[in-house]
C-alpha cells in the first residue's frame, strides 16, 4: 500500500507482508461504497493476547455496509464471496482474505475479522515481533 509506513520492523517476508496490507486496504475500499471511510493503523503492542508476546498490530476498518455474521467465519475460504453478483461487479475473486490468512499464519500471526451489518468491518492482523517464535513454529500450507 503506497504511503503506509511505520518506524519498526517485524520478522518476515516484506513482499508478503506488503501483500497483506494491500489486500486488506483494497478490499475495504472496494466494498465500502460511496461516503464510507477506511482507516488504517499500525502500532506496537506489548504482550498482545492473540499471540501472547510483543507484536505489531495492523488494523483496517471501514464504515461500509458490514458483513452479516453468518458469512464472517467463511470469509477466509478460497473463492468465498458474500454476494457473487455484487463481487463480480467489484472485481473480487474471493481470494484476498484467504491469501491474508495464509500469509499471516506463515508469519505465526493471527488474523481476525469483526463486522456488523450496517456499521462496517474491522480486520486485525497481529504479528509477533519475537524472531525466534516466528522461525520455529510449524504452519499450515494453503493447498
């Protein structure tokens, strides 16, 4: 994402982590609609509860239409789209959030989606800053 900078680093593949930010921001913009806003924040968090250690937290939130709770658990499935007719017109393939989940998992992080219909969505990525932790745990492959 052009113009998104932070003054700290996280162990991992810079291109993949940039892809995470790009996918989340582009997805939020694509699905927010006219008059909605998209906010992006990046910060350091001490002992984040999602990873039990110091972490970097990326949050992309929007004031768009939101997503029905029924769909939220499936949003990271490959090719899953809430409304295939609407998504086709917006250019979505149903892969963006699946890719985000895969990359975040490979970096030993956590990905969380919160949404409320009519109020918008919040996508949070938590990445551990502990290099030893990031290198030594196993991860699942996207197949």
